[in-house]
């Protein structure tokens, strides 16, 4: 998944089981693998495709995330990502995304099919994408994979587990050393600043979306992977990053991406409306957080931020 992986296991379960599961999920879910379920779906031109059961779970989750964010999180932005230059995997130049010929739509922008038109048949493990719609699991794939890996570790005997994939994480069960919660360091969007703050999380998921990660040069311009589906173009948000605490990794990821698009004026209202805890860092260096996180140095320069304690259920 082109990300650093961290697995923390409390108890007797072997963390290698989570690694094996994640490799299997990547083989089914990556748009950079030519025979993955996602690639086959994107090239099926409206025909049903038999997929792994995990892919049924993935696509159903993607549709639910699209609905729960009122379309602000939209996995059909893949054509815009490709047009912006994000065709090749960032860690393997031999892995390239190929899209079908013909006019493709971004569901939140173009007239035509949307994520709501996807047909999922769990009984027969088939999925049908409407013609002209293609999808990219992106960040929600990492968040859901972390959720599934944690669930698997608990099912084989772990007392507690945390899985972080590129900073998108899920955690459940007993934390290490019988602590009151899982300690989660939130990184500053500028790596030179190190840790922004530390959260104490009871369980669920934590995810960060940023315009500062996964950047590249295309047609002489610096680009990032945050796409606004309402305009089918790179987002012009004035936020550098948003970190969200949610009841699962995939939910935190979907809302972190959506909240990032709202900008500094509306991000806290968005989080409050969705009953989420979160921290936003603006491009100008200011920091915003939901009231329950109680950042005592709100808006101060990053190197003056103190650790913040928050317990999320």
C-alpha cells in the first residue's frame, strides 16, 4: 500500500498474521496491480465481476463513506488523479494504473453515474460498476485494511491490537502495559516539525489527510492527491492537514478527507455536525481542534504545542 506499516499486539497472537492479511488485501485492492479486483472492475464496462469477499466489503464501505459524507468523499475521482499525474505507484515505477478507453466521469462533478449506482451482490460476491465510473480505494482502503487486521488479530487471541498503515490506524482491546488508552502521536504536516501532539484513544480509528504528503510535479506544477469531487480538480483548501478520531479506521479516513476540503472556516463545524473529534492545521500555521481535545495552546506555533489528552470511545 506504499506506506509504512506498524503492528502492535498485546498478548500471544503473532503480528505476522496481520502482515499476511494486508498483503492479500493489497493484491485484491490495488489499482496499480493489473489483475487486482479493482483493476478488473474498472475495466468491466458495466458487467458484473466476481471478486474476493474482502472486495465486497471494501466497495460497500466506499459507498457508505460516500453517503455519510454527502459525496464529499468520492472514490470516483480516479480520472482526475490520473490527469494530475498520479498514474504510477510512488514506491514502484513498474506499477502503473491503466484506465479504460472512452469518457470517464467523476460522480460528484459530471452528470452521469455516481457511487450510489454501484450494484453489490454479496450472495454471489459480484460487483457491477456503472459504465464510465472507475474507483480508487485510496486512503479508505488503508483505513479499512487496518480495521480488518485488528479484528483478525483479536480473533486469533490477541488481547489488544493496533495497526497503522501510513498513519491511518485502527485499535481495539487492551492497550500495552494496561494503560488507560492507546497513545497516538499526531505528526505535523511539515516533517521537520516532528510531532504535533499526542492523543490517548480508547479504541476505534485515527486518520490524517494532508495536502503536504504524496506530492509530485506534473506539467511544471506541484500537485497533491487531495481532489475536490465537486469540481473534479485538485483541492484549493487552505488546510494542510486534518486528523480525525472515529469509531473505525475507514470512517476516520473518509471524514478526514472530507473535512480537509471544507477549509479553515468550516472544518470545526463539519466535525461537530458529524460528532467527530479532530485537529486541523492550516497552511498559515494556525491549529484548530474540536473542544473535547482541549488543545491548551490553540493557534500557537507548532513547536509550542503541548501534548493533548483525549479519550475517544
